[in-house]
């Protein structure tokens, strides 16, 4: 079997598996977020934190809860990292202790679902921090994104109401009923596949086939690996992330890991369709995601057949930075999936990709990570683009635009447009400052277009809460630790506030009945329009920067 055929079969089997679970998982999540009763364990949690589960919140109250919870998580994780040397299961290597700047960057990174890592995981973070700090944030940060998405959908189905549900109920249900059960099953599968799961603090020394000794680091890897993918987080237990054989041993575990990182995000449109009472609307959103994803995967796979680029040209092959046990084709699928979602886990080095391949990984993130995007953030991101599309269509026919029975008035479109502008402003300003100041350019391993690409990729990854990186950038200095931390916070919480504000404005409206002039938003025409608007907006926003970076490198 040829490499190309094997890659096509690999991708086709993923599509079939995602299609098979789309309806049952989507319907299950619908029941989770809409049921009126609470389990005994959930009620215990509500009493412990002093929350009345029957009390719903306005968009302001919901946003305040999101911010307060996230702020507490940042402080907790920041302190936990700094004191880990006094705690059990810590590493006995003072040379790799966390500095306050690095602890701040890491705490913000994991709480914002970014999981940007400016440190080597296996030699810097102890097992207790990995389990009680990083893995816990992988769960709850994903649940926060899902909660905001569900609150946004409630804005469309609300009828002259001021409330969007309870953040605390949505947070607990998303964690206990969705993420945790799937994570337990997924971790078991990964352990069977050879992913490490133990509590060894010290490296285990073994004798290799050649007779030489080798130190093998262990730890609770599988339990963190599964939720970093399922929750579209991305932080690796090991510095090599999912390219490490202890995190991703074989080709079939590579398949499982890609499936995990897209399964919830691709099923949430079904949940959306069920909540609005029209599954065809969910089909349309799924189709938009699928079209963009298939374009990206196809182009990225094709681009890696070439050798043109700074690193591939230097070594004379596109296999530089690719794990040979996984191969070019399957690694390209992983790269597309991890940048189309807000995951950031990697099984190959994106810095070593061809110039076009590196360009596509950046464009995937600059699309807003909506195909299918992060858990929750992908759904509300694509719905914002649907709102913008409806507004554009309304302007073309001279009619007040409507979406799902809600009028898109100046207030709503201002909130939607502001949502879209947040990330480009953060990315382009951060990149410009880092390139303009001579002292900061020393962090780039390369000069010229590829050096610019390293910096542009870093801020694109941080502001979109992705977490992957072009490996050539030394991002552990004071400037990048601080600036990227600010980019992560702004890229995560400013859009969330705008989404919730828009949800509140929509919920306060009544229902506008469909008429002969209402744009059908469940047909292929609308799917094509949303795809077009998404691609055009990104092209207009980022093309100048991309032209100076990966495009210039490709033409060099």
C-alpha cells in the first residue's frame, strides 16, 4: 500500500468515526445541558461552593462568574508551581524550578485553555502539579468554553428574558457528565496502546538492545494525555508532546488522539441544533466546519510533499521534524486538526514544515479555530461568523437581517464585529512590537521571513488559545512570558465577554416569525456564504503579515 493511499484511508476512517458519533454524542450533550434535575454529587458541589443551582444568571452575572472562577484558578496554579518543591511527588532538580515569570505564563496558559509551554514538562513540573494543577485545568478550562457556548445558544432560544442559565451548573455538568466519563474510557484505551501511566519520580534506567544504559522518565501520562486532547488543551507531559513515544506510541494511537481532539467540537453543532429545535441548523454549521477542515487537511497534506522551506531545503527532505513511525501524511492530518481546533498538541515540528505547510497551520488558527475549533469556543466562534454572514446578506437585499428568529440590529453586529477584531489586534500588535524592537529579535533562531513567521506564529497561537509553536523562537524570556500571557488572557476572555453580551441582547428580544424575505440558514447556499465570509475576513486581516512571512519564504 502506498503512503498516499494509507494517508487517505487514515483520514477517511476518521471521518467515518466522527460521523458515527456525531448524533449520539451531540444528543447526549443536549440532554446534559437541558435537564432540570441534579445528581446527588452535583448538589454536594453546589452546597460546597454556596451556589443555588435553580438560580439563573444574566449575561453580566454569567460573565462575572467566568472571570472570577478563572482568576481563582490562575492564582491557585501560580502558587502551586512556586511551592511545588515543598510538596509530595516533586522533582529533585532545583536547576529546573519555576521562576515567577514562567509560573505566571504557565498558569495563564492552562487556565485560558492555551497550554503554551515555555518549559520542558518532564524536567520542570512535578507529578502533583501535573495532576492536581495542569490536568485539572485541562478539565475545567474546557468546561468553561462549553458553558459559554451553551449560554450563547440560550440567547437564540430565549424569549424576552434576561437570564442565560447558571454558569456553575453548566461548568459542573460539562466536567462531570461529559469530559470525565469520556476521559476515563480514552485514558484506558491509550494505556492499552502503550502510553505510560505510573508514579515514578526518578528515571528508570534500562539496558537497550545495543547494551547501552538509557534513562526512561515516567509519570501519570495517559490521564493527562487524554484530557489535553479531548478538551482541546494541548499541553504535553513531555517536552516533545505527542511526538514522544510515551505519549503517542503507534500509528493507531495517533488516530485515537486525533479523534479525541475533534470529537466533542464536531458534535456540539448537533447539540446546538437540538437546543434551537431545528437539527437542520446544526447540520449547516457542521457542514461549514467540515468544508473548511477538509480544505485545510488536503492542502496541508499536499504541501508536505514538497521540500521548499527554510528547514526542508536545508536537509533536502520534507520529513525533517516528522516522527518516522507516524509518517508525513498522518502527521499532516494531526497538524491540521490541532491548529483547526484550539488544541496545540503536536506530533511533528511545525517549524520544520514547508513554507506552505507552515502558512496553512497559521491560517488554520487565524480563521478563529472554527473548523471545528475548541470545545465550546469553536461553536460560538462559527455562530458569530454566521451572524456576520446574515448581516452581510441583509445589506445586499436591503432588509433587516435575521438569524434563528432574532433580528441582527446595529447593537448585535457591533458586538459580533468586535468579537472578530479582538484576536487580529492582539496578534498583529504583539508581532509588530516584537519585530520592531532590536533586543527582542534576538529570540528568533532565524532571520528574514522565517524569523517573522516564528514570531507571528507565537502570537497567533497565544491569542487564539492554541498553544503550538514554531520551535525556533526562544519564548522563555521576560518579554515573551509577559506579552504572550497578556495575549492569552485577551484572546480568551474578551471574546467570551462579547459573546455573552450578544447572547444577552438576543435573549431580550422576542421571536421574529419567518417571512418570504427571511434568508434560509440551513441550506447549502448559506453554508457556502459562511465559508466564503470566513475565508475573506481572514484574508483581508492577515494577508499582509503572511505575505512578509511564509509567503515570502515560499517565493524566495
